[in-house]
């Protein structure tokens, strides 16, 4: 009979950051094992439960006995099973006895081809296994394969030492209303569980039927068994308590808090307004990181002095809970205020000499030396872009100074952010102050780019210096390893060049960067691989933005040095690909490229097209079409109208098709052949001004 299966391990407090993964792995391990053994229906539903003190799984429509199974077993090769007279041999008798069929006769066996020889086979039906027998090894295997961050050894009351993520107190195993005779970690299965440590008075109670598990845990045990349900309950309560304010609730914090409570209740707390003089990022970070609290801001994003906590206790009078949490957070906020006030007593500029005591890399010097390199590079980039070089150099000079402050020492996540606050306090220009935080951008995929010109050039200089410097000492990314985040740095550079439309060539930038390392002992200018690496990051970025691989290759196959117009070229390629003439022209372009590649030596002698050597009508027509279209193509390309450039080429389709249908390019006459190659070379150059359209050919 198909019934719901329920398995629960009741434990000591599980590690919150691993809870959801443990719950999912426990449920999936059991479900997959039972499915492989034939105990589940196609429509069996698996539900994982995990709370701070339990891992559980509920699976619907689980069979009490697995289906009978037809088994075809090889017995022995005929040459071994029969003696020379064709009678059953002694080995055959022993084999049948070992298989559990001692009374079988030759007539009961199937004689069939087995490779190059013949063998005897026996087909029989194996009866299904009872659920408990099939589930016992599945349960043991699922527990053994759990992604436990750190295994704990503990001794049970009977003296047995077992290993698990935390001590396990009870094992519950029900199939419908029946207890399954399972054992695990020194425990025998029963039907009892424990509810909330406080709200259910700590008394065990029985689960009468597997289907009643979740409801009984909630009503009798005051436990919300589903981690996802607890998370959404917390989200809803936070929003309700926040009212008109905005609640800051990162998903990672919601996940962690949901793994800390079994019955979540949100309460409101407050801290003194005097702490609002501290940069709100500091207060928010200490509340989220150290206390798992949820900060509130007004509609303008300004931090409020009220915050929300998630408690594991539901009570009509939460004053003790609220007061306790307010007392706990006060020293944290006081520390932040103290660090901020102390840091402001010393300017960022005065801290710069101390960077000489901070090693950046033993092969690349100190942070002070690195700051000098980034400063020179930022100034050079700013000059080429027409930006204020003095601001760029000052921004780069101060960008890393906040690493030496007490606040960043306590909260490394605030580096850059605190630099902006301290630079403002020092009276630095606003662009210099913003560069302290902006130069770290983009910090992650989808992050905003620096908002100011100064921040932009300092960010470029910082990322390029890291990329070239680390690459030069042989620490480029390999496989999944990228300890210096060079992929992220390269992607950031490409995003800035593309999205800000910066008229800077990659070769020029890499040469400028290598130049700031002059005199650095052991520095070797990196190979062209860095440029290839950067273009590969751009390739991935463009695909993520919806351009097809063929479209991206059409543009990047030309190995562009400037990438500020890449998106415009891609959009033009997309528009061209939609034209009815595109497929024919792309195929022709591919054919032209192959011909030219095979005749590179002849091209060196071909020179310009000589109209007097044109013989066939088709090649004359193509030459005339090229002459007519060339000025239009040049004009459109010169004004940056890439779509217009490619659209103009569509006029050539008929002439190109006729040329390849009627003209033999590789004529025996050398002069004639070279003239036709010259015509194709001119056509090829014109067709590929925007992109290599041959990449669009199927």
C-alpha cells in the first residue's frame, strides 16, 4: 500500500549557514535511493524540512514493498556447463546451487549467443523487498554523504561513539502510521519528536501519521518545520513592522536568521540617536554582521534609530527581549562611534607613509609603491581622456589610505566607503572623496560603474595595475583558481571602456601600465595573452547581454584594439542579419576569405584593380557596383553609422552572386587571375569594415 514516508533526525543546534544544504541533501539522498530501488511512484512528492534542531523529509506515495523484478542471469558458458558427452557438468551444479537454484535442469535454462561463444542464462522473478529492508541502507548512505562542514564525534549514553554534524537524540521513521524498524547512529526508530525548546515546554509527543507531521509540529510543538516557510514568515513580519520605513534584508541574512529560529517572531528595538552621527554603513554592517539585526531607513535611504530583531520566543510582553537586544547592540555601536571619531583625528594624507609598512606582494613591493604606480597611471589615463589630471592623481594617491584606519581594520568590508567619509572630513575635493569608494567599482557582476570621471580613471588604473602586475609574476588564473580576482578586474575594465565609451586602445592602456613598473625588480612585461584574456572577458559579457555567439565573433574576430564602439557594431550586425540579403553575403564573404587566404603570395603581386583587365560581364558589373557603393560605405562608417554601413552592402548581393556563378577566379592567365583577386580583396575589405560578416554564415 502506498503511504507517506516520514524520516526525522532530532538533534542539537545545527550550524545555521549549512542548515538548508544539509536539509536538502538529507531529503534528496533518501528520495533518490528509494527511487533507484523502485519504492517511489512517478508522482511521489518530496518535501525537505530543516530547523535548528532537526532534519526531516516527507515523501508521498511510497510503496510498502518494492515491485517484483525480472532478472536474467548468466549461468555459465556452454563449454563449461556441459561435459564432452553433452551432459550437465559438476561446475554447472555448483553454480546453480550458488545462485540458489539447485533443482534447475538444463531444460529450464536459456541457451543463447554470448559474444563469440554460447552461454546458459536463467530468467526468474525476484520478489520485492519490504520498505524497511530497502530503506535501511538508503538512510545510512544518505547520512554518510551529507555535506557536513565539520564532523563531530560524541559518545552516546550507552558508551557508543558516533560521528555526525551534531549529537542526535531521536530517530523518527513512519510509513503512514506504522513505525519502521530502522536504526541509525545508535538509535532505534520511533514515532516521538520534540517541539520548541521553550514554547512547547520541552515535552516529547507522538506523530500518529506521517501526513500529520507539519501540522502537529506547528500546533503542538510551536515549530515551523519548513526553512523556506520560516524565511517568508520573517520577511512578511519585517515588512509589517517596518511600516512606512524601508527594511534592509539581504537574502543571506534572511537565510541565516531563518536557520537560527524554529518559531520566528519579529520585535522592534531602538538605539540612541547620537549614534546616527556615525556613517550609516558602519552601523548597518555591525548590526547585520555581529547581531543579525535588520536596519531600517526612511524613504530617502537615511538610517533610522529603530531596528528589527528576529526572536525564537513568542510572548505578550517582549520587553525583556527588546531590552536585552538594545543593551547588546549599544557597545557595538559605541565601538563604531569611537573608531570613527579617532580616525577623523588623523588625515588620510598623513597615513600614506605607513603604506610602506604594508606588503602588497613580495615581488611587487609595498602598498605605498603600488599607490605610486596607480597614481602615475591614473594621471596618464586622465590626460588622454582630457580629464583633470590633478584630481585623478590625488584620488589615486588617497584611494588606499583608509586601509590603515581603525574602522576598516574592524570592518574590512568598509574599505573605500570610509575613505570617502574621511576624505570629505579632510576637506578634499568631492571627486577625490568619491574616488576612494568608486575606484573599487564594479565590485561584482552587475554592480554600478564609478559615477565621476576621477573615480573612473582611478578604477581603471587600479584594476590595470593589478592585472598587469600579478600576471607579470606568473600568477594568472588557472582553471577555477583566481586568487587575485583577475577575471573580475579585467571584466571591470572592459565594462568601463564599453559602457562609458572611452576612446582608449587596449594596447595603449597595457603599455602605459607596463611603463609604471619601470625599475621594479623582477618585473617582466606580460605577453599579448593579457589582451586576449581581456577580450575573452568582453566576449562573455556581450553574450550575457543577449548577443548571439556568431554576432559576438563577427565583431571580436577582428581583434579590435578599441572597444568603445563594440555595442554599436553588434547592434548593426543584428540589424544586418535580419536583412534578406545577409545570408548570401555572409556566405560569399566566407568564400572570399578562404580564396584570399589560399592566395596570399599572389595578393602581394596583385596591386590595384585594373579595369582594362576585366573581361566577363559579371566581374565588370561587380567592379561597377563596388565603385558605386564604396563612397556610401566610407561616409556611413566615418560618421559612426555602422548599421548604415552594413545596410549599404546589401546592394551588392546580386552582383556578388553573379560573379561567383559566372566568373572563374583562378584563371590560367596570371594577370587576369591577380586582377580578380585584387577585386575580391577590395570587396572583402569593404564588407568587413564593421565586422567579419563571414561569421554569420551557417
